[in-house]
């Protein structure tokens, strides 16, 4: 084999080995590297109570209620299979809307009640002018 | 490619190409970003903050394209010993790092009003930060290796190997939003599925990306010419010193 081809072969071999290692490592990391728990993960594998976790999903439409004290919000985070009630006291980001994505940082106080200490809004991959969105994507603004 | 191995022949083409790419790319970038920022539509959810996308997305693409360039150049250097490959790889590092930094900074500024946080350690943000650090490491390594080789005017083989290994981060950045749940939104533009960005925002965005790419090409050529001139100067000095 010519030296040039030998080097080409070696580098391709090294690249394949590296790629394999990374794919293995990344799929192994899959659960650890996830940024948040989805409600169905919680159903499958509930995190310990009083452990700091992030819960992410969609804010169920019509579920956001402001309590009488004026600063506490109650809403439901859901995905296709499960829904979890969340309580949060504080100021939410602008993009926190019903029907939109949300990531709540906090703790489960009981297996069916999450208390958030911080709320992050998750934006999806759709970008469009308001007139385009029309009624199709209209989401409730939380005032 | 070996036709351009001769620096004289390369320079003959690179010299006029630098200005052409810089001029066309710069004009395109400025026009498209200005259009997007001043006249483009606001987003139905994000409102005006969407406009930062016209800088953020091209910067992210070029941050990654820069390392792709390093990887290709490194492979050409290691396999075919192309004499200009090392020069090209090193020339990609600084502009790549700058674009990666712009991507991180604009993303952070966008994240504060949109997500409600400046920074979160999610898969996409973390892997992009790693890319930025890889650029810094690459630049430090190439400088150190050049200094260590000194007289022998080494080929920078360690740097090239590092350039190849670092490329492993590119698929991780790209697939981070697919493999893991991240705060960062999923991909909006895909070859297979088209775009979930409305056409009124997509076209200025693509224009800005093409413009920034041409500008990137101009910067790389400029830096390659500078390094070749440096080497030439050094050789001449050495010859003079030997007299």
C-alpha cells in the first residue's frame, strides 16, 4: 500500500472508531443529559421527592389560575401521556403561555404535586409573523 | 487541489478573490440583517426579539462551518500532505472562534427575555460553548507547536490531529436538540423537512447566512495570505542572517 493510502485508511479507521465511541457515549448519556423530565418520564420513573428537578412540557390550555394572593400561579404541565399540577409563586417570563412549552425548576412535594421555584419558557422551532399565525396558533396570554 | 499547492499560484487567485468575497459578502450581510431588523416582521410569540436571529443563526452556522474547515484542512494535511492545508486550517480558527462567541452572546441576550434566563446548561448551549473552548485550545496549540518547531518550520501535525478530533463535537452540537431534551428549540430548517420559519423571515436569514459565509471566506484567504507572507519574511530574514 502506498504511504498516502495507508494514511487515508488509518484516518478513516480512527474516525469510524471515534464516531462509534461518541455515539455509544451519547446514547448512554441520553437520560442523564436530558435537560428536564417530561411528565411521562415522571410516570415511568418518578424522581425522589424533595430532589431538585426540572419538569418540562406543555402548559395545558385553560389550566392557568392565579390564586387570591395575586402572586401564586397554578397550572398543569402535560405531554401526550401524563399531566402534573404545578404551583409557582413569582414572575413568569413573557413567553409563558397556555399551550406553549415550559420548563419548571423545583421539587415534587407529593408524587402528584410539583412546586416550582423558577419558570423558564421554552420556545418552539416555528417562527412566523403574527398575522400568519392567525387563530391557528393563538395562545392565551397570562396577565 | 495540488494545482494550488504552489503558494505563488494560490496567491495569484487569492489576492483578487479576497476583495471580491469580502465586498459581496459584507454587502449581502449588511443588507439582509438590516432588512430583517428594520423591515422584517415580528414573531407571533417572541415579538421583536426574533430579530436577533438574523445575527445569531448565521454566527452559529459559521462557528460550526469554521471547524468543518479546520477538519477538512487537517485531513488534507495529514493524508495528502498538502502544503497549504495547515495554513488554511489555522486561518479558520480565529474567525470561527469569533462567530462562535457572537452566537453565544446573542443567544444569551435572546434567552433572557424569551426563556427567562441568560444561560442554562442544556445540551445545545453546552456543546456550543465547548466548540468555543476548542477553538481557543486549537489556537493555543498551533501557536505552541509553531514555536516549539521553530527552525524546522514544522507542519503542525499535532494541531491537525487536534483539528480532526475536535470535529466530533460538530455532530453533537447538531443532534443535541434531537438526542436530548433541551431548552433550546429544535431545528427549524432541515434539508428533508423544509423550514418551519415563515418565508418572510427565512429569505433574509438565508441571505445573511450566505453573506456571512462569503465574508468568512474572505477572512480566511486574508489570514492565509498573511501567514504565507510571514513565512516568506522569516525565510528572507534567516537568509540575510546567514550571509
